[in-house]
């Protein structure tokens, strides 16, 4: 019986040890998962994903003006990774600076730093690693201009925009500059640092303008929270002006479609699609203007803006044109305009009867006919 008891107790001990080992493994996996979730929140992964998306659109649109006019998908991938790391670093530094303010705001008090899930030193390490990786990837895999733009974005967001939030409402406009940089980064990466084409700035300008109604709606939606956090937003000091500026800038987006078509950036279809999206954006901004302190109107405008951007950028990519397309169309138009109208009639002064124009062709016109005929036969 004693031997049997010994065997039983020994087996129970082994099972217990196995259970404890499994439990520690589960606990380790749970801690790792929690840490990953903290990193995602420190980097504001949803915002960083949107920033990366705008950078990728800039790369694709800029590729049309590159040496071969084609999208280099490997470089697009590296550009996106580098942009994402830079965005995560800037967002983390922003949260480190605002720990105490985030702690008193219901919208942000569950973030990792105010909730105590990670230390400030840990967060600083994360910001440093992501910032170095982002700059390094962009510098090694794209070009120095793109890398410097990524660094400038980190500095502007964490070092200028963030401190300004508690000083003056102009912080929103500085933040709009920050948001306009990622598509320029993408364009730069596609063109070896060349940002001389006006279409690059048209794209960046559109991102700048979009952010005013977007952030003014956000400020109106969380006006009470921002007041508790000590932030200086126009939605608190002058709700009517906040809504009016948002509506004005929404109207400013209207020329985007015609300008993109006129500059040969897209086909005319984009002008039609962007018009519909712009009118939706304007209508939402107008509703907020009708009731500047309404959270329902602010939420509607915010949702419209956050939906508008990915859709209009997707339409931009779908309908993009390349310089080769433009040259081909211009060549066809030139050929058509120079083609002689053999049966066009002209009127002589006397006897006031029409006659075919080929009967009165000058030697120069005859030469043009022969040249055009040869071109058409080819």
C-alpha cells in the first residue's frame, strides 16, 4: 500500500508541476499579448495606419513622375514601414508629454501611461527605438530627403504641436502641417527626393485643408474633456468660429477634383467622384455650423471626415494618369487638329458659290496633307 501511495503521490506531483509550467506559459503569453497591446496604443496604431496610408498614396501618385513611371512595390513597402515607425514614435512622445492631462480626461485615461501599465522610461525606450528604426529605414531604403521629412514630422508633432495644445488654438493649424507631410514623404521616396512637381504640393495641400474640419469636429466633440485637460481649443473659446472655419475649409476642398484633372494628375472621372464626397463633407460641416455646440453634429462631421479621406485618396489612385498617358493624349489631339478637312467648303467672293477647299490649297497646305496622310498610313 505504501508503494502504491508513493506512486500516486509522485504522479500527482508531476501533474502539478506540469500544470504550474503550463500556467506560467499561459501567463507569459498573456503578458506578451498585453505588452503588444500597450505598444499599439502607445503608437496610436489606428492613426499611424492612416498616416502610413496617406504616405503610400503619395508614393503611388509620385511614381507616375519617376524615371520609369512605374510603382516600385519593394520601395513602397519600405517607405510604408519607415513612415509607420516615425508616426508611432511621434505618437508615443506625445503621450509621454501628456500623461497627467490624459489621466483626467475620460477619452484618454485608459491609455497605457496614465493607467500605469507601462513606465515612462519604458515608453521613452519604445519612442526612441521606433524613431531610430523609422529614420534608418527611410534613409537606407529610400533617400535622405524622405528620412529628414520623417524626422521633421516627429519633431513638429511632439516638439511643437503637442506643447502648443495648452498654449493657443493655433495648434490645430500646426497639426495640419504635420498631417500634410506623409504624402510628401511618399512622393519624395518615389522620386529620389525630388519634390519639384506641383502635383506633390497639391496632394500635400489637400491633406492640410482636410485636417481643419476634421480636427475642429473632434475638438467640438470632446470640448468638455479638452477643458478638463487644460487644452486651448477654439471649440471651447469660440464654438461658432470653430465651426465656421471647419465649414470654410470643407468648401476649400471643392477645387481638388478640377485641379487634379487640370494638372493631368487624374482622369475627369475623379472630379465627379470627389465632388460627391466633397458635398457630403460640406453638408456635415454645415450641420455643425448650424449648431456649433451639438455633440451629435460634431460626431457626424467627424465621421464624415474620417470616411472622406480614405475614399477620396483611393479614387485618386484609381483614376491617376501618368505623364505617358498625357503625352499620348496630347499627341492624338495634335494629330486630329492638324488633319485636313478635304471636303470643307469655302466661299469665293464671286460668283458666291461654294467650292471644295482642296481645290484652293496652297503649297504649304498640300505639304501638310501629304505629311498627315503618311502619318495616318503608319
